[in-house]
C-alpha cells in the first residue's frame, strides 16, 4: 500500500511539473472563452464611462455592434452607461457603490479610470489583472508602453486596459507667424528646443512692442496646457524623475535643482517678462482671443482649437494653424513625449463576468470602427497596426463626416514623433493627483502673481528692466523650490 501511494505521488509530481512547464513555455491564458461563456446562459455587464457628444455616439454604436455580433455569439450583453463627466467623478460614484451607500448605483463590471483615480481601488485589491487573459501574441499587437501604463509599479501588470491615448503637440497661428517671421528672420527650426522658443518669444514681444507708440506693450507669444507635463517630462529629459515610485508603492520626491532650474528658466522667466501667458481656462481660448499665437496642447484638445481669431479691431478673422512637434531641452539626455488618456479597469468578480468583460475589451480594440471612435476626438488607437499612417488616415472619415483638418494634423504629427521618442507616463502613488497639481499650480500661480507685480512697477514709473530685476534672480527660484519641497513632503 505504501509503495502504491509512493507511485501515485510521483506520477502527480511529474504531471504537475509537466503542466508547469507547458504553462511557462506557452503562457496559456487564464480562461477559455468557449468553455466559460455560453449563449444559452446569457450575462449582462455594465460599463461606466464619461464619453459625451460624438465620442458617446460612436461608443454606443460600437456597443450595439458588439451585442449583435460577438456578444450574441457568446451570450454577452453590454450596457454602456455615461455615469459622469470625468474619471474622477466616476471614481467617487464607484466608491459610494462599493460601500453600499444609500441611493448608490449597482457596481459596474468595467469603468473608465486614470491611474490616479483607480489607485485606491487597486490598493484594496479590487482590480483585475488582465495580463493573464492575453496570450503573448495578443499582447504584442499593442504598443507596449500603452499596454503597461497602468501606473501601479508592477512590471507586466495590466490593470488599466488602454482604449485611446493622447500626446501633446505644438500649435502655431501660421497667419500671425508669417509677417513676424519675415520681419525678424526666424523659422520653424528656432522652435525645436525650449531655449529656442524662449528666444523667439522675446523677439515677438519686442517686435509687437515696436508696432505701437506705447512702450512695453509687447504681446505674449506662447502658452501651454498641463504645466505638470512640462515639468515631469522636462526633468525626465534632463535625467531625473521627480516622482520615484518604489516597489512597495511608496514614493520618493527627487527635486534635482539643476533640471528644475532649467524648467524654471524656460517658463517662469519668459512669463514674468511678458513673453508667455495664460489667461483663459485653456490655451485654445488664448489662441482664439489673440492673446498668444502658439501653444502646447493635448491632441485630445485639438478639437477645440479655433479656426477664427479675434483681431486688433475686435473682429473674428480666419486663420491657418500649423501643427509641429513639441520642443525639447537642448541638453536632453533622452527626448520624450507624454502619453495620457483614461483606460478601462475591470472589477474582480467571478470568472464568467471577468471573461465577458475581457471579451468585449479585446473585440473593442480590434475593430476599424474603434479607430474611428479614437481619432474622432483627437486620440490615438492603441494597437501597432492601427497606428500605421494609412490605417489612421482611413479612420479620419466615417459615415460621410471627416474630423477637422487640425485634428488630423495633430494625430499625424504625434504618430511620427512617437517613432523616435520615449513615451512618458507617471506611475500612480498615494496622492499622486495632488502632487501633479502642486507641480503645475505652484509654478503657474507664482508666474502670474509676479507678472502682475511687474506690470504694477511699470505703471508706477519703473523701466521694464527695473521692473523685472527682482523676479529673475536666484532668490525667486529658491523661494519656489523650497515651497514646492514643503508642499510635496506634506502629502506623505
């Protein structure tokens, strides 16, 4: 009897070892859709999203398409629910649902999220790791940095499935640029670096100042959205990451003085001198009012770029916009561009609901109509094949309607620049959304406040040079840096 037990034990060990080798070699997916799902045992899954207008219409059509095709084949019915206006609101509603607050909705199976907004749910071990549901061949179809940008610090983990990504582009009012460029002898080549951009902005300020009899009334040249992206990618290009997320999920704040000074010198200094500005809610607003003639904005914001601008007489006049790659620091060790955009998170439940959720997500990013959904609002598809120029161009027009030319240009420029640049994303950590806001708000608020003080000094009779002197030295930078360090450490 003992011999028989020993033989059985050895056979089991061999079988387990063999199975482990097979799984290790083939990396078999966690589920078999044909065994888990059955059209005779239908299941409904809910998706919470924040899409609106054209994007919602296209998403709803895709959901209907899925329900009538792949969904019907496997007995899966998807309901797309616009639960809120942004990912943060969805996170708040989901927290209420999970805690079963009175009046809260039923929890969804899938929800739109950013790493920041999904961080707490991940810490509670509520998010499904989708990596086990994809073969290596399937994973290879996606842009790697898109697929693994969950932002929770675990290698090869897929907690936020990418459905559409955005980058940033440099947009120029070519109509206003042309007379200035001809008069001052500048070209697009001067806009390749941040340092070059600052010099161009100074020339533009002086040139516009010279056009009137009134002294010191030069116009700002440039503004940018998402100032935190500028600081994070800028310091990264110069060899330092401000937010260093550790394996245990904690974060170290690395405030390298030299790289932060480069960011300061190429944003704050030209801002207080009047070369840059930020007046409206977004820089597209400042382009429209004629307060600037160039900006950096997200591809997803390109749909809001103006086709007409208010001129000096207060009338709207049509303009041509040129889309260019964003500048980089002259001494960049690695040129980079930010990647951003919400993904889809799947809540842990049971194998059937999880399988149904993944079935939809796979199908969703495998359709030509999906590419049309992505580009319709300035986002990039997430699969390598769909990012080929011909594929993206084919998605620009659907149902007899084409996306705006400036949006087309923004996507084309993004795809081209992505080929030679690092795609930057910031892993999430506790209070990472607040930390990003501190980066942007502290610099922007100080720049605006000090620019206002400069104007007050000029109005009081001081020369332009005298007025800016107090703000462009080391003391002003040191005050900002110390406050930045304090604010960030207070988050820990």
